[in-house]
């Protein structure tokens, strides 16, 4: 097929759009692939649809080859199925809700687990019908608070989502592996580097969860990996837990002299000055930092909790969101502290100075200190600990009085927690939980996600079939997603130069871009002959036949649009010679007209 640029619905831009942050966003708008309609919402122009369609074709081919069958659901869905799984509430402000004229609630689908489960329930009733895997390529909608980076994080986006249905867990394992293998083939065909990492399932639920991340500097995800093969999203990283030690026989806690030490650094300096220890000085890792967080629960209630973690660590909010899901998490505000005046900023700890003094007379090495924080304490504030804070470890921490800290406070003896949470930041050099070595961190963007959902949705929606014994058995499900539009943006991000896009051949909008330049008709005649030969060979050709457009403008557009092979019929066309550009290699050379087809095929 030949597309003439003189008839193509296209306007390229010379300047970057003012709202564009990343290279892919700038180039896709400038080259005429997409146009912004609203924050996180884009119109798709002919060039954009061609690339998007080629990506979808690769995904569709591999899904079909893996035995999945294609269906298509509406994007506008009723409330009731999502109410049954509690996701109508769990999604909070993250979805678009609307009502029809009769007041019935609907949503624009953020994902389709419920609908797939219901259609299988509607049509299948026996274990003999299973396994089955269904997929669709459909637009999704999420009310992103901060849509950014063009197609990388939008409010409307295209996904391939697939769902497997099995009678038992062994079947789910097999279906999961088939889809996982298909994903590897898809990303290999697309030329995308990927790392498979352990991940958190989030609102999707389920047990096993893995993300396919593309390492990229503008990635919104941080992941960790070791030389020994461990890889995980930071939300899914689990801290190796030290062995607990006996709490008996340890000295009683001691209040440090009064000093203004509201930071970890000032506390360490003070402790080394007034209570030096043998062997080595105190460090930030010897202190117990207590961070106050505010949780907003699904019913709108706001709860203040305190998390104790080693003083050399910071709270990573992404990990905190997973730890306290589905509540929203943020640092406590001044207003929160005003409501909880017993929390003294800079000096918060699991016990209080007055409690230390109260217990001092009879404490010895086996006494008991009243706890200031905890669901059962007088404050009623739930208190959580980092996994490193195990029984028998000794800490310097706040005493909930201005200027006061306590040394020698023993976990498991002087304070306990309402739970253990993974909220501390993960750093290069931290140990991999599987013992495979120290970690390194990298940035990446999610391009695919596979889940073993198990029976969560099937149970909520009553998806059961008769098993071999004639009894009803709940079906077990898997969920497998690929972000089509995000992949297009990532490909644009990864494949460009200082002149424009350079698409990989398998997803480029055209196979060849032919440019005819100059005032001499012979260049256009030669170009037409070349195009006929390329078309006969089964290639899609973009032909820049625009009259009265300068060679410079045509060359600039060819470089910006990013077709991987460009053929220029210019001033030497009358001598039977054209110029061939290999955009990916950055090479340009003259080729006899008779050899153009062979040269294009070689590229």
C-alpha cells in the first residue's frame, strides 16, 4: 500500500509542546502521531493508529498462538459486579463514575476481571469446559491525579488484558506459565529489554504477581536486583529478618541528659558525647526513628499511626501504600499533631520519660516499662515496627518529652508492636532476601503484569462449575495485562535521535519513506518507479510527493516521522542514482535505482 503525504492528515511541529515532559511525548506530538485533548487524554491521528495497530497485531498473534481466544467488552460497565468484589469502594477516587438518566451507577472500566468472570459463569458449567483463556484489547480509564509524560501515564489508555480459568491450582500454574512465556515472546519481538520482578498485586488481589519492567531513566518504578538472579519491585521487596535474641539479663533503659536533639544526626552526636560505648560509637542505625503517618480509610476516616524503623532509614511512601492498603497514606500534618498533642515532634518513642522514671526504682534488668504507643496504650495509636526491630535488639529512641531520649530500650521487653510493616526504603547494597547477593537499584516502567488471582473474584461472583465428582467447585483465575499505548511511548522513548523518531521495523507506520525533491519531473518519475517495485514486493510505503515544499522541510519531516528506511530521489535521479538512509544505523549512501529493493530488504 502507498500513502501519499500530500493527502495524509498530518501536520508536523518544529517546536516541542509546552506541556511535554519527556522525549517520547514531545516527539509523538511533533511528528503528528497524537494530539492532546485534555490532561492525560489524547486523540489518535493516522500515523499513531498505524503504530498502535502494529503493536496490537504482534500481541494478538502471540496471544492466539498461546491458545487464548479474543473477545471484546464494553468500557461502560454497571456498578453491581464491582460492588460484589468491593472494588467499587476500594478504587476510591481512582476511577470514573457516572450515572444514567435514571440514577443507575456506572463506571468507565479500569480493568475487566469481573466481566470476564461473569461471562464464563454465564456460559460454562462443567470442569470439562476448562481450562479456557480469554483476552481483549480495549481502552481503560483511571482518574490519575497527576497524568504525566504523555502516553506513559494517561487517564485513557489501551491495554491487552487476558484471563485464564482453571478447575484447580495446578491448572492455574500451567496457564500462568503459558501466558508468562507468551509475554517473553511479545517483548522480544517488540525489541524491548525487560526484567521480570516480583510485584505487589495491589487492588487486583491474588497470590503470585510478577511485573515485566523495561529499564528506562524516566521510569516511575524503582526495582532491585542481585547478581544471583533476584529481582523485585521495591513495593514487593521483603527485608531479611535478623534472628531475635533473649531479652533477659539486659540493662535497664536509661534517660539521656536533656538536650535539644530533634534530628537523628544531632541525637547520635549527643549520645556519643554523653553515653559513649566501648568498641564503636553510636550511629544512626542504632537509633529507633518513629515516623507518624496518616491513613485515610475507604470510609473516609483518618487514622494516625506510628512506625518505628532504624534511624538510618526513611519511609518509602510507595511501600507504605502497599503495607497499609487499601488506605491512602501520607505523612502526618501539623493539624494531625495538633489533635495528638502527646506526640512531641523530634522526640517520639514507644515509651515516655515519665514511664522510664516510674519504672526505674524497681526495673533492674527484669522490670517492665509502660508503653506509650500501641492500640492498647493510653494514646490508642497503633504502633508498627520495621522487620529489623526484632526482640532483644536495643535502641536509642525518643521519650515523648521535649529534649529527652532514652538509651537501652529493648524490643520485646520494653515495647512491642501491633504489627510489622515493610515501609523502609530499599538501598543499593541491601541483601537480597533469597541470599543471592547485594542489591542494585534501577528505574523501570511497567510494560506487563501477570497475576495468579486465585479464587477471589470467582468466590465473590459465584463462578463455580461441576467437578469430576459432580460437586460444585470454585474456578481459579489468572490475570495478564500489557499496556499497548504505554509500550508505544516506551518504544518512542528508546528509539530516537536528535532529529526525531527511529521506529523499529516491526512497529513502524511504514516500511519505507520515499521522498521526491527538486523541480525536475524526473525525480518524481524515478520515485514512482521505485514505489511500484516496493509495493509489488509487499511493502507499505509513505510517499512524500508534496509539490512546492522545499527539500529541507521534506528531509526534516522524514527524520521526525521516523520510518526506518528513507529513499530520496533528488538531483541525481536522472543519472539513475538515489540516496538511501538507514535511520537506525545513522548511515546515508547512494544506491543505483535498480538496486534499491535489494538494499531496502538488506536493511
